[in-house]
């Protein structure tokens, strides 16, 4: 406050600043203060004007908004973590299914290979029987 008075005494205009004041009852009040020097016709500072506005409601609203923003941010982070976990689980399941498909394809190749061998053996056996029957 002393610095402010010194600046006003020097003729400097103070556009705006905010402060907290204490009422007689002990309640803290946020105020917006604007102070300016008052000059006489020669430009000499002869006094000062001060305008004070109670901005407590605005400060409370800002604090409430900040609290709501922090809660929303927390919820977003929580939901993001849940989604990432679900995505990892889905990817793990997909890898497991792909492994199963590979196993089934390998098994199919083995079975088909055996079937082909059996068919070839049966044809060979049929040929042998025909040849033996001709003899």
C-alpha cells in the first residue's frame, strides 16, 4: 500500500489492481482497486482518487470453475486410463485369437497332408491290385 501511495504521489496513474481486504467482522473481501492522482491546474498532485469494487463473488465463481475444471480433468484422465486398459485387453485377445488361427491352419495343413498321402497310398494300392489281378 505504501508503494501505491508513493506512485500516486509521483503522479503515476494506477490503472487497476486487485487485493484482499478484511472487514470489521473479520471476513475477507476480494476488491478491485483503481487509484489515480488528482492534479491541480499546474499539474501538481494535490490528492488521489480511489475506486473500490467488491469482486468476492467473481473470485468465488472463478475458484468454483477451477475446481470443476480440475474434477473434469481428473475424470478425463480416469476414463482415458480405463479405455487404454480395455484396448490393451482387446489387443491381447486379438493376439491370442491370431495364435489360435495359426495353430488351426498348421493343424489343417498336417491333416490335409495326411489325407493326400492316404489318397496316394490308396491309388497305389488299387494299381497294385489291378496289376496283381492281371497276372
